[in-house]
C-alpha cells in the first residue's frame, strides 16, 4: 500500500490551488464541496474560476506562485501545465510538511485525490495510487450501483439513535449485533424509498424489542424492462440481489432473472393466453403471505409494473394488508423496443402524441376507443396485440386510418433475438403469416415507422451466441 487512506477535515481551512485551468477548476470544486476556503494562484483563470472569483467564492491572486503563498495552508494542489512550477510547489510544500498533490504526477505527491462516491455523511473513495485514474473512476462507477443515494439519510438516522442504542445495550457486542440487524432490515429500505417516518417508527420498535430478531417483511415491485439486462436500474439490481424470494412473470428475460440472488427462492406465476400458472388474486395473496413471514420479496415483472403489468392491483392488496412495499419503475416495452428498432415514438414532423393500449383479446373482441386511436398525428402502440392484429387493422381502417399507414412489429425487442417487421395496415397480416413472429411482439402504428430503416442502429448478431435460448424464462427450470 503506497498511500495511507485518510479523510482530512478542511472545513474553513485555507487550501491553495496553483493553476487556473479547467483541471484546477475541478479541484477547486471538490475543495469547496468539503468546506475549504480556496486560494487560487494563477496569471489567468478559466471562465468557471473567473465566475467564482467575481462572486467572492474563492480568493484569486493574479501572479505566479511564491513560497509565501503556502503560509497557513492545510494543503496545496498544483494543477499547472508547467512541470517546473509543479515541481517547485511540491518541493516547497514538502519542506514545510504541507500535504501536496500534483495533478497527474504521483511521484511529486504526498497525497492522492481519489475517485469519490459521495453519500454524505457516508463517503467512499477509490484510488490506484496514481497508477490509473481512469481505472479508479471505472471502479467508482461500479460501486455507485451498490451504494444507493439514501445511504446518507440512513447514516443520519443511525446517528440520531446512536446515544440511545448505547444506553439500551450494555456492551459493544450487543450494540454491534443490534446495528447489524437493523441496518440489514426493512428499515434501510424504508429510508432508501423516502419513508423516513416509517423508518423512525421501525427504529423505535426495534430499540424497544432489544435482542428480538423479529422483522417485518417487504415487497419490492420491480420492473424488469423489455429484455436487455443493461437497462435495469441501480435500485432494481440492488433489491433483486437482496431478496429472499423472487416471484416472477413469463415475460421476465432469463438473463434478468439470473441477476437475482443465487440462493433466493424462485416462484413462477406467469400467465399465457388461457394458461395461468397462478391467478392474479392468488398472486396478491401470495405476496402478502410471504411478506408477513418476514421475507423480502421481489415481484419481478417484464417491462414496467404500472404499464399493463397489473402492479396497481398488487400494491392495492399490500396496502390493505399493511405490508410495506416500494415500486421500482423500468423502461416499458413501448419505449425500449421502439428505441432499439430505430422508431422515435414522437417526432415533430410525424406525431405530436403517443398512445399505449392493450391489444389483448377478451371473448374474441377488443373494447377500445377506435375513433380516438384513428386520430391523425399520433403514434399508437399495441401491447399483447399479435393475436388480435386482424381486428386492429380492420377497425383502424374502418374508422378512417389509411390502409397505407405504416406499421412495425418488434419481436423480443432490445434482446439479441430482436426482429423487426415493417409494412402497412393493408399488408401487415400477410407479413405475419409469412414471417410468423411470436410473442412478445409489440405493434407500432404511425407515420414515425417511416423512419425505421433510416434510424435503425441496434444490430442483433447474425447467429445468436452458442447455446443461447429465448430470453423468456423456462418455468420448468425455476418453479419451486
């Protein structure tokens, strides 16, 4: 270990920056964020530093560096393009035992400015000792996914209860066990989702119970997106990796299901036409039951849980039963599949609005407002409409849409199995009969489809990777 990791308090102290360029401006921003009083020595300043100096937020001396500038400084950063000046700053600061950093010259540094994950008062830092700042930033980016923004609020909550916990428990072992339990419980998730009052009430209850290990479960309603695992949100990934049970749908891509905790129990509740592994009412009751057993449950859905995902019905039941829950939205199939197919759902030359509708047939018919869907200058996206495509084309034409209106079918969008078929209302059914696309396939109707060939950017491999299968999960392998 070439450098000892430390956190230095610089609030209200003088911090010297030698240099006035953009690199110096970044260092000034960091020092000011930590509460330092910044003195900048430079003959010229970049626009950002000019603005800060004019506002009185930094002190600027318009000249070259002098050793006297180091008086009363807590630390100094050299960020000039002149190697001789940088070395001079390093040598003179070293003689005075003042911590010094010379940008991109680690051999002249007595301290390194790391890549920082700021969740104040929680702060994490990553350094490669100057060997590769880019690598440090890459590692920081990965850590960002594991440390929610709410960790600062969680630290504040713990700090408010710290004295009471110390009074409540006699020794450090008991206190440590208490903090380990509550910080890994639903209390943390209440904080992360912004439910501070609930979190404080839960802390009060945990403090009252003492060594009791009882814990309230919680349900995480998580959108799995349209299929590409890279589109999963940071929060979704974190919750998926800490859940005890995963209750998942048919349209959840296998690659996304594999991102859940390896030892989590998996329960398949998928629905297909006339084939329901579990009725919706049973799913609602199952979520309540699992949560009341104290388990953390991820309800994993394809797409977004609130867009034709029946997520509202599930959290309505959870709310009635007093079960804590949170909702993690996702990229819905319409936006994800359209984007990967090169079809902008709105474009000022073609469409001023977009409408999402379900094309799911019920008793052989679709009860839709066809007059509204036939209005000009809009894009209409049909979910679950492949089986009802003949009805869709017939009704749109009957209500005034031109038979020449462009149509796109996007099968398994955003995945390596994506296929895009384009046509017009009058011939799209013939294309379906010839190409035989299969669910999940999204239907996009509107003039914006004319842009598909020009704007198509996502290329699926000519031959999917060896051993690859459809991204839709195989329930036979994952049911409990």
